[in-house]
């Protein structure tokens, strides 16, 4: 049934990414996906492992692989077909994908590396190498990522193309929201609250500056797996505020004087480009 489903449609691009948490990688993909559906002559679909996070708004043709056997069959049919491109987004090191691709001799697939490989120890890189060997092409989001894939995992640079992150600029309203102007300077961080982002270092810097009576306020926008830990760490800092996830980063960026990127490692941070547009 799945085979005939695909035969009736034009050639498709099957994207594999889970839109289950609001982050820069996921938001960039959603912006790209909507543009691709609007401009491309190909049919585009997304298959993820979790339900769609409603904060992304409507994402047409998004399917949870674990919700439906039919969705699994459609995804596998595309992977085995020579008419459809499978686009694995930021999961080059996935061991589950590695196991799957073992049974498919010549998949028409590509991997789009957005930073996941930076967090994989060299000793655990066999999945990266095996998946790369199956790919027709690997897209790296920066020259630094390409160098890492070559030097850390031994992947041939001939199969890696650099494609920098695209961003969608949404002009903030002329009337800015109320700001915390009881302090002379406003410092902001926006991004995922996860270990590689280095936010604990920012909180410690805020603690030291607060102890010096510096007239600075700190605002942290975003959510993530270590959010509660960070809130506990910052509990006693009166001039540090957590804002949660924000729908328009440009509104946030327009309300701070300084943007801080404290990442431990950062292959290509969207926020640097976004801040540069302000």
C-alpha cells in the first residue's frame, strides 16, 4: 500500500527530524521546511519520533513514526526507493539510523550535520562513520563542522559540503515591550538551556558582577533539559531573570544592550547572525 502511495505522488523529500522541543536547530528546520514546501516542485514530508511541539505552529505533513504503523511503512518505503530523497537532519551519529541503514544497500539519503557530532566522543564515533559511508552527501553547517568531521571521525572531505544556517528575519514591532531599565545595562542570552551552551558560566559571571554592585540586569530566554538546575543556581541573584521560550527572538534581542554566547562549543550559532541584524 505504501509503495503505491508514493508512486502516485511526485518525487518527495522525506525529512527525518523530531520537532518535540523548541530550539535553534528545530526552528531553523521549520523555517526552511515551510519555504521548501512553498517554492519546491518536490513533495516534502517530515517524520519524527515524537509528537509535534505546538509552539512551532502548524507543520503540514508531519508524522510521528511511533504513532502509526502506516507512517513507519511509508518512511521505509521512501528509504528503499530511488525516487525519493531522505534527509536526515542533525542525526549523523544516530545508532538507530545506523542499524536501519545496514539493511538498505544503496539509500538515496543525505545527512545534514548541525552540531550533534560535536558532542560525540571519538571512541563512540563508529555510528558517525557508518552513516557517513551510506550518505550520498553530507551537509555541514560551517567550515568548523567540516573540519571536525574530517579530523575527529576520518570522513572524506570530498563528500562534505558546507551549507551555512539560514535564518528568517522577523522585524520586531516599533513599540518595544517594557524593559528592565532599573539597571544601566541589560545583558541577554537566548538559546537552548543545555550543557554545551555554557549558561552556568554566565550565571556565575552574573553572581560576581552582582556582588560588585554593578548596575547590570541579566535575562535568559529559552528552555531545555537543565532549566530547573539553572534556576536553582541563580536563585539568589536578584537581577537575573528567566523568561522561558520566546516566539520572536528579534523582540528579545531588541530589548538587550549586550548579547552573550557562552557556549562551550558552538559549530554555528544562529543567535550571532540574528544579533548582527539588529
